[in-house]
C-alpha cells in the first residue's frame, strides 16, 4: 500500500506513468478522494507521470481532529513530493484542491511548472455556510451533508442519469471521516487569496463549470482568470465536479495546456508508430524509403502518428478499433490487414475484432464486413500456425 508519513500524518498516494515523464500532482475536492481522477489518469498516463493522493482528512490518509489550514494542506504536497524525489511538478486541483494550488503558487511557486485551477475560488462567497457545514458533520456525521453536497457537485440532468460515478461519489462522501471533512471545511472557510493573485507567475489554466452553483464563474473562476497574469480559461457545460461530469472535455483541456505546444511531434510520432505497428514494419518502411517517398514517410510520422494518434482523448485500443472499422468500410484492405495484424499482436482480442466487424456490417454493409472477416480468418489462422494461443 503506497503510504508515507509526512508532517506527522499518514498520506496515501498513487503514482502512475513512466518515470521519465513530467509529473502532474492531482488534488481532489472536499468529500471525495484520489479516485476522482481515474478518467484523467487513464487518458494522460502515456504522456505524463500522475501523482494522486488523498488530501489530509480523506480516503486512506489520516484525519486528525481539529481545524486544518490551507498552509498545512499545501505543505503536505511539498512534503509528499520531497519524499518521492520530485523536484518540480505541475499541479492540478479542483475546488479544495485548487485552493491548495493557489497557496502553493504563493509559497512554492518555484516548484510548479504549471498550475490548473478547476472549479475553485480564492475566497468562498459565504464562509458562514462552510462553518455551518463543519458544525453539522461534527454534530450529526456525514449523513447531514451528503444530499446537499451531491446537489452541488452535479447538475440535475447528470444526477438523473444515474451514472456509475454518481454512486461512487456518494459512497466515498458518506464514508469520509467527519473529523477530516470538518477540518477541511475550516481550511476553506478561512481561505483568502484574493490579494496574492496578481503575483502568481506560474503558467495557469482556470477551468470552470457553467452550471456550477457551488462556485459560479463570476467571482470565482472568472476572478482567477482575470487576476492571474496570462491565465488561460476554459469553461465547460458542467457543475462543480466538472472532471467527472465532462471527463473527456476536462482531460482535453489539461492535455492541450500541459502537452500541446511542448511536444516534439516527430519524436512522439516515431515512438507511437513503433508502439502501434511494431519495430519490424517501421524499419522496413524506413529502409524502403526513397528520395521520392522520404518526405511522405516524414509526413505520416508527424501528422498521423505525432499529431493524431498521440492525442489523449482516446486510448490506443479504441483508436485501433476505429481504424479497423474505417479501413474495412472504405475497402482499404492493405491498411486493414496491417492494423489487424498489429492490433491482435498487442491490445486487441478476437472478440474485439468480431464486434467491430459486426458493427461494420450494420453501418457500412455486409460485403465490406464479409471481406474483412475473410482477411481476419487468414490472420487468425496464421497466428494459430505460429503457435500464439493468446492471440488465436
């Protein structure tokens, strides 16, 4: 279990992604835990190293009694990074997590490469309401605030959809330690970073939800975006937990800010092309390139593989299935076979191939699917003959 003792308290964390990638620390909202970021980690993992943790008072981290301060919560982040040997990092925080990010930018701006402030505020509009919530959970436990919090976390339509994430958040909220929740309520109640915003020099992205009744854009995200020099703003059609209600749009905003302009498209494309098609194919393509075709090979590497395949919105398995469906529908049989052979040698299983070709039969026609199934049969037979039971 990845647990460290920092600043006298237990801190649960998870670190995902390759060691050579830039680090992003993800800090969650009040009343949830590190699993709030599951969708973002799944999409961004190939490009970034993602450090999630349970904020003091939440999840598997310690929940000492008494009032917490934003200073203490920010120092927990620094202590965690130091313990893991992480000198600099991007920081993404939502709501309470964003407030921690603001304090980090003021006290430890030299440690931050980027700052993402989502659905947060430099000062809550009604500190007395936060104090009332603190008192309620101490007196009556978490049932006193669960329905109130869920009503502010998500839009009515999203709650009505009964999405799996809704039930997960309800369970996490209901089982949060009341002492930890109350301690963080105190930290939020006492926060006031308004005077320090103009001094922030870290590249900053502000994300807001147009349906966020907890921290509406005017006076909260809007204030941050207009007060932090050079800040970029993105507004999503979502309520307070925007990364759960609009996970792909939220992730796309993060990717554009953290990865977008900094990528070496040629290097990224070459690496992705090898990962998807295999070294043997790429080496053959490079060896057979001529003066006439060398520029075309560079175009494919940079544009198709470096620009499109490396986008974080869809995982590699999904992209493989899309390529199979598209090439079958268009009768691009050489490309279909190439991607089928590469796919079943890596992420794809034959049940995936069957599903995508049945889908192709419905939407692109039985003749296209018929030819595709014949080619798939040949590829599978060759796989069986080669003695690859996992892919047969």
